């Protein structure tokens, strides 16, 4: 079975995607119109693989944003086209460090594993915080 963005649960999307801007990055561009497109792009960057695929994913991102613009009010479309092109250029120039490079794309099994590991780390942190609080530190 092919692994698609549309198959993800809200919880899985929240784990993978942060919206527009690199996850943990210093710059957080506004999401105003392109939030769904940014989340799809985050999914593709999480899946990763090669530079060739990264270029394809960035092209899809631009296409998704143009589809978003098609549904916007006519007088906002020129403004949104400028933003979409800027977002596209920024991911081409600065997105490399947020892209997963590997021998193959990540799968749903990888996602389940990463989510389990993150949950385990949270439990350890909570346990450590509780232990510190219980001894008065």
C-alpha cells in the first residue's frame, strides 16, 4: 500500500508537520493561506530520500500553493502569488537542512516507531521531573 499524506491521522500530521517554516527553525513565516500546503510539504520532507526527490517535493509545494490561490479572492491573488513564489524560493535555498536524506523514503512503520520513541522520551522526562519534585530539588 502506498503511503500518502491523506492517510495520516490528525495526531500523525501534528507529529510530522509544523506548518510553514522549518521545524525548530528561527524564521516562522505566516501560515495565512498556505497552512495545508505547508503541512503536506512537511510530510514530503519527513519522508525524504534524495535531492532529486526534494526538488520534486518543492515543485509540488509550489503547485499546492497555486491551487490555494485559485480559491482566493481575485484582488488578493497577485499578492498571494508573490508570497507563494517567495516560499518556494526559500525552501529551495534553505530547506536542505530540514529534509531527511536516506537510502529510501520513510514509511508508516517509521512514523509509528518515531512516535513511540517520542512518547517514551516524554514519559522519561515526566518521571525525572516527578523524581526531582518528590525529593525537593
